[in-house]
C-alpha cells in the first residue's frame, strides 16, 4: 500500500518540479498524470501495483467534497438572511468573469496576430 502511494506522489512531485523548474504554463499534477501515463505505457505491470490504491482513492473521492458541504451547513444562518443576494452576486460575478475572459482572449488574439474570434 505504501509503495503505490509513494509512486503516485513521486510522479506528482516530478510534475510539480518540472512545471516550476521549467516555468511551464501547465499545472504540475497534469504533468504528473502524463508521466503516469508514460510510465504505464512503458511498464504495464505498474497497473497491477497501482490498481488497489487508485481504486480506493476513486471509490472515496466523494469524501473530498465533505468539507465544502460542512462549510455550507455551518453558515446556514447567513444563507437564510442573504441567500437571494448571494445567488445574485454569484450569477453577476460569473457573467462578468465570462465577459472578462472573452475580452481578454480577443485582446490577446489581436496582440499576437491570431485570427479574429469575432
């Protein structure tokens, strides 16, 4: 059980080191997943070693969402008092974030000489 966890954590660490060391725009865990894919392709027997741990992790993945649910339950009074305002703010901020992302993408495309997205 320890060896598979160490293998997974070392691949993630290698991804983090590569992302930060090479100043890559890709998150380290994504690079770690690519390294895991390469390792599984080069050594198929690694799958048998990792399967029990990865199955357990995936089976209990919902536990990672418990803290968020507990946080919401801990602030039920705030939700009762200001729930409508909070929903309105969430919707407005989501729309503003989408517009900012679209405008930023268009500006970067214009600066870099890419095709006009409009």
